[in-house]
C-alpha cells in the first residue's frame, strides 16, 4: 500500500480547503454581491466566544416530590377520571378481601409490604435471560427477574410507594402509563426527573385515585429500553366494584422483538419485520393456556407496548364486550360486542365475557405474520412450486437436500425435527396438538374451558363429546346431501 507522509497529507488538504474557500466565495458573491470582507460576522461567533451560560440547565432543586400533591378536577366535570375522592383515606387494599388478584399466564405479580398506611413495592431493573419457548432464549432487560416486569396490583385509594433500583449499566426511569399522579412522579427523563443512574434507587410515591388497566415502562431511550423489555402492566382495582368481580381476571402484555437466529440479544434498531411476537414474554408453544371453568365470568386485560405494531387479538368460541380502556371504564350502554379487539401501541383494552362454551379455543393476534416464529420471516415464496428437479440437482451436491416451503410454512415447522436448526432458533410455527401439528407460533395461545375442574392447572387437551367433531365425509353422506366432487 502506498503510504503518504503527514506533510503530503497536510499539503493535499490545504489545496482542498483553498479550493473550497474559493468556491464558497464565488457562490456567496454571486448570490449577494457582497464580498466576505463586507459581511457582518458578528453573528457567527467562534465557539470560544460563545456564551455557554444560557445552555446550562439549572440544577433541579427538588428531585422527588414528597407530598401527595392534591390534584382535583372541578366537581361536575364530565371528564373526571378520578374515581375516588383524592382527600379520602383508605386502608391498603388486601388481596382476596378487596380484590381478586389477576392471573398472569407465564408471568408474575410484584410483591408488596404494608408500611404504616402505605403499600410499598420494590422494582429492580436488570438484565433478564428470557426463554420465549423451549430452545429459544435471549438476554433482555426486565424487572425482578421477569420480562415483561411483574404486574403491579393495587386498589383505588391505596397510598403507593415504589422504589426502583437500577441494576443496568445505563440510566433509566419508570413512567406509570395512564396512571393519574403528580407530574413529577411521571418518570419522564429530563422533563420530570433526572435519570436513575446505575446503582441508584429512586422513590416514587402517589395515591391511586382511579381504577383500571394501566402500564409502566422506561421513559429513557425508550426505543432501546422498552425494546429490550423494560415494561409491564399496572392494575388498579376498584374499591367498590359496580359489578361482580370476575372469577378469572387475566393480564396479558403484548410485545415484539427482532432476534435473529443465532443471536442472543434483541435488535432494537429495527422498525419493521419483528420476528418474536410475544404474549407475556412468550411465543407459542411457550405460552401457557388460559384456563376457566364452564360459566366463569372472565376478564382479559391486554396491554400493548410493542415498538411498532397494533395487535388485533381474536378469541374463538365467544363474543366478548370491550368494557374498559386505559382511560377508564366504558359506560355499559357503549359496550361493543366483538370477537377481535384491536390493541394499539400504548393502549390497554379490557374484554369481558362468560366462559359458556367448553373446549380448547384459539386466541391469537390476527396479523398472520404475528403468529409465526423467527424462521418464517424473509423467505422466498415457494408455495406451489415443484421442487423435484431442484432437489435432484442440488441433491447431487448436498446429499439429502430438500426444498422447503412448497406447501406453505407448516411443513417447515415439522421438518425442523429432522434437520439441523440454526443456533438459538425454533421452528417457524407450531407444536404437536391433539389431532395434528398446530400450525401457529408467536402471539398465539389457547383458552381452555372445562365443566369439571378441580384446579386451574392446565387440564390437557379437550376431548370433544360424541358427534361434535369435524371428520372426513363418507361417500354415502355426500350422496345423500347432494354433494358431488368433480
Ligand atoms: Cu399482532
């Protein structure tokens, strides 16, 4: 390689600079007929002359508000989101007595202690190794060993204190999404507080003045931090529910990541083509079923903190009502019957119904790419192709070669059992089901309803009553019903 000396390099750049200056001067004089000497340079101070004092942020005097700031909406305001009197005092709500705890499939609820009249929680932001489904893991971020973080559960009127310890190597904050609280408890880095540095513990305190399904997430470098898994659900139960409490109250967070086969960390720089679509941090078949007894009153709370995608979640076998958003309860007169609920990014949606139809019912995102796992993304379309000639040709070079995908994607899930898979990847779809291979992955789970249950553990696969199952038609039946196949 030809080396150049420092002198040559300087000489060369000098020529280039002179040329640029001349070009600049020509251009300027053409535009304004002003020479450089005539121009007023006073506005263009050199960095050394600049006054930096105005760019210094004043040091915040108080980092954490210490009082329960009293926040009220004038009486009679129709948009009054608070559902209890902010001045009223309530004892800390107790599970079983004041509320029926939520069920968190594949997840956990954050423990608390009662100190005086307050409910005290401790969250630890840290690295968490997540197993999305057997054989498929990544190093994510989360809270208290969970990704997503555990569900925070409280009751309207509770005085809540949450300590957040940062065990990450980067600064973070926690924002309490849709929770009404004093502004400087809102957790927005820079705007309402400085960040929680690695090793530090911050203290958040507020009174729960509303009930509903809310969330929490990092509000520092959210693309990276939320993308790595720093988020969770925040449920505040009503002190006096208007309706009977549900028998089964499920909490499900929706999220998406991009984890390339063979890698062990989510790529948080992507904005499309996510290949790991999760329900409470799992992909099917890693998702545990939601289990209910026949005629249980069921509520499912969905929260979506995906980076880019809204998820239309479809439940088979029932019609539910959309009853609540993160903005509050929907009046009963406005409840909408649905079988698919669209959960937008940054939104929560509650649906309620009676589990009056026994069986193993699919519940999944209806975006077809969102019920695929990693390997189903970015493939050429081979559907309907005849691979015989190709297989013969390549088979001469690679013994045992088989073209994949000619019958769609499902075969590729099953075929994975006989093939070497790339490191840290799972088949693009599925698991063995009771009747055949189940051709779904990602944001897919099963809602199981049974008549005779002694516990809410997974009861296994549904055994259909006689005469209630689809099966091959007989020729006699077809003849009788006038079905002719040409
Ligand atoms: Cu989706």
